[in-house]
C-alpha cells in the first residue's frame, strides 16, 4: 500500500496526453527463416530531438507529441505529429494497435504508443530544425544485432534497455518500447543482458550529454 500511495503522488496533478508512432516497414510476407518471421528489409522510423529543446534534448524518439483537441484519438495524434515532424504520407501508414499508456515523469505526459505498418513508405526528412536534428529509418537488423544491445544505468539507479546504432543511443521510453515489442514479437536474438553501462558514458560515446 505504501508504494501505491507514492505512485499516486508521483502521477497526481496535471498530466498531459500524448502519442507516438512506432512505425515499421518491410516485406509484408516476412522472412520465414528469421526469428519471428522478421523481414530482411524491415526498418523502424526514429527521430533525434534537437539539442536546443528544453525537454529530452538530443534524445532519440519515435515521431509523436501532445494530443490536440481536433485529433481523432491517439492514432490521429501519432499520425499528425509524424507528418509534422517527418513529412511522411499518412495514407501509406496502416495502424495496427495501440499499447497501454506509459507515464513519463519529467514531462508529465501519459504516452500512448501506436504501432503501425508502413505499407507504402514515402520520403521523410527533418521538417523543423528547431525541434528535430535527424529523421532516420533504422534497419531492424542493425538495431537487433547483439553487439548493439546492452543496458544503461544512470547515477540515480535508473536502468533502461539500450541500442547503439547509426551514431545514436536509443534508450529510455523509446528503448523500452522497442525492447518490449521485439521480445513479444519473437524478433530478437540472444544478447548479453549482463552488459550494463553507465548512461553518461554511453551518451558520450555517441557525442551526447545527459
């Protein structure tokens, strides 16, 4: 009961709603010889926030953001935000499911991940340099390479799944969502779960700071 009271205190007060688009592409027939049938050409769309942003500066994230009153639920929010951030053609995206909301204490957002299939991939790019430094389609084969997977731990003891790929460190909310999905879908290969690295050092290795 004590832990429950602490949790309620932490999430009490004003909480904002948001959604992110977890967008995968690849051969719809999959690859029967790969774990979970993962297509050989599968990738996931990620962005890297501008280092000038007040919250989560420089972090790698899925496209997404706060809910607008005009949005048609979390799917509408995720698609609108992805279009605003990357310029993708929303008509080529097939939403599949929404995952349970995740609370992000620093920004006080409740985030709904929207998992989708990029049926007809379109050109993507940085739309606003004030918000985004990079828009990247990361091959799942690189992301899931055991050599690119480890855990990070902050000075306060926070631990997170992490992926180091294409000069980026994917961790935190994004790393956790990806780790959970690839496990549940049976896509992952065995990796060293005893490899726990200092978060600040892992960020420094890709030219970032906490």
